[in-house]
């Protein structure tokens, strides 16, 4: 339930920043170059200067190589114009980043020295750039996954300093359900019962000072206070995007593939190198907002059931990718057949009234006292069930393949510990070649 405060969001965020400076010895901002992290960095620097705080704040930026020129220019300005107040950590190391535009690559690798001729842009030249030649990170593994590098950096940063450390992130609860969960997770350990904090390690925390801001609030603040921002948003506006459609992300990421074609319109020179960098990027740009990549309503080809269509799609994939999907589909089928999952009472009534072959399998005791539902056979589709999509079907499997959803998030999967370990083993293997 929402609880409204008797202060505006600007007053509230300054109270949080005040708390951070008063209770933590070491502070860094995770800065992507987007509107939210850019605003947060500006707010922190503004507070620091108004209150004559001498200690520097860290600024951590993961450079994904393939990005708009205007993003690079903004990041450069924020670093270069604030060197007296910041400790710069601009990371240009080879990292594995998830690739949602290709059936052939689950990851693409930023700043890959073996692909230097194909780099979207040249390596930045500033002396504080962190690359393979001057890497200070004892945790770094060649081509490690970018999420792991991000997480390990926080631990490394806290180990280099004395006292408590904190990472400030520009995550807003209204931006997406996943970001709301990062803030609202009831199982996380807090700092002094403050919901906008989260304990990450023995002596370090994450914090989300902008959690209650809206997109409109962000732009009002930039305008009111004259903060610098990424000028790519001006081009987004001229291209007809609403403020809620504007995203600054890797062009190959699942969150940005629908807007991949914008590179061709907004920065043609960058576009040429973007489509040449990753296999499948041009296809993703042309069809990222169509049913071919599962972002529009997909239809079943004539002569197929959804089950036979899944088998057809699997047969078109490279062997490694095919095995990945088959393993996850088998896991899902087995789970719903033997154990069962929790759905709403309304969904159970719908399933029963539509004569689905289900059985109730007792109460779930994991954060719920609702009945678990077993499926004694995987339905071809569940289009007649209106109350939920969180039930198994061959259609959901087909959508995962069409979306290049390698993790099968659409089916409720996340990366398992086993998969993460296997991923690390493969990366170590190829590092030694």
C-alpha cells in the first residue's frame, strides 16, 4: 500500500542524501549515463557542494562500448567536470552482456580485444579509464558476466576503504515491476529499518534514494535546477517518443531491442558499427518490434499446433542454444506435473470451468497458503484463461524462443546457481586459450 509523505520528492531525496553522508564513510554512485543515474549523481554533487563536504564520492560506470555518441559525451562531461569531487571508476573491461537480438549468441563481449577492428567506438583515452592494461580489480575474470562484475565491484570498493560503504542507484519503483521489487523486497536486510536501503555485504549497502520519483519528476528537476543531462533524450523527443519510452541501454539488451532501429535514425554512423558488431543485430533492428521477435501478438503458422511449432523452432537453432531451451522446457513440464505451482483462486475456477486436466496438490507454505495446481499434461495454449498468464503452455515456450529469451524469463525462470557456475567454467576455459 502506498504511504504518502508530507514532503515533496525533492525534499525527501535530500533527506536521504543527508542520511547517507552522515552514516556512511564511503559513497559511490552507479552511473549508467541515463536520465535517472545522471540526476542522482547531480543531486549528490549538488548536496556535497552546498554543504561544503570535502570527501570525494566514487562514480562507477560500466562502459558497454556500443552506445550513442551523445551518451559517451554526457558521461565524459560528468567525469571531466567533476574530477575535484569524485573518484572515477570508468570500466572498459571485456564483459559478457546478454544478447537478445541473436539466436547464435547468448552473450556478446564488450571491448573484446579479439574484435578490436569491430569495436563500435575507440577506447576512451582518459588516464582513469580502467581496461586490461591497468586493471586494479583482484576479482576480475576475463570476460566475466557484467552483472557479476557490478556486484563484485561493490565488495571490492568496500574492502579498499575503512568503515561502512554504500552504493547509490537511480532505481525508481514506478519504472518496472522488477525495479519495484528491488526496493520493496521484504526479505532484504535494511540499514536502520530504512526500506530504501539494502545490505549487500558485511560492511556495505545499496540505496535507492530516487525510489519514489516519477519520470516527470526527473525532467522537472533537470529543468528547474539546470542539471546537465544526456542530450540523446532531446533526439528521442524529436523522434516522437514519449518520456516513458525513452531508454538508454545496450542496443542488444532485451530491454532495448524494440528501439534498436532508432540508432539508424538518430546516429547513422553509430548504427553502421552497431549492426556489424553482433550477429543478428540488423535482424533485431528490422524486426525487434514485430511478432518475429515476440514483441507483438504472435500467430500460429497454418498446419501447426503450438507444440509442433516449438519443435520446429527448436530444430532451427544451433545445438548449444537448442539444448539450453530443451533443458528449461523439461524442467518446467516436470515442475508443473509433479509438484505444481501456486495460482489465484480465480485462475483455479477458470481452469476447472474450462476442463483443464489439473489436480490440486495441497497448500503451499512458501509465502502463501494457497493451493498448488498440477497440470497432468501441458496445454497447447491457455488463451481462454484471462486471470493469469503464469501457467504452463507450449505457446509460452514458443514465445521464449521467438523473443530470444535465453533465460526463459517469460516462463518465470531465473539463472540457476548451476548455470552460473557452468558459465564461469566456460569463461575460464576460453580465457586460457
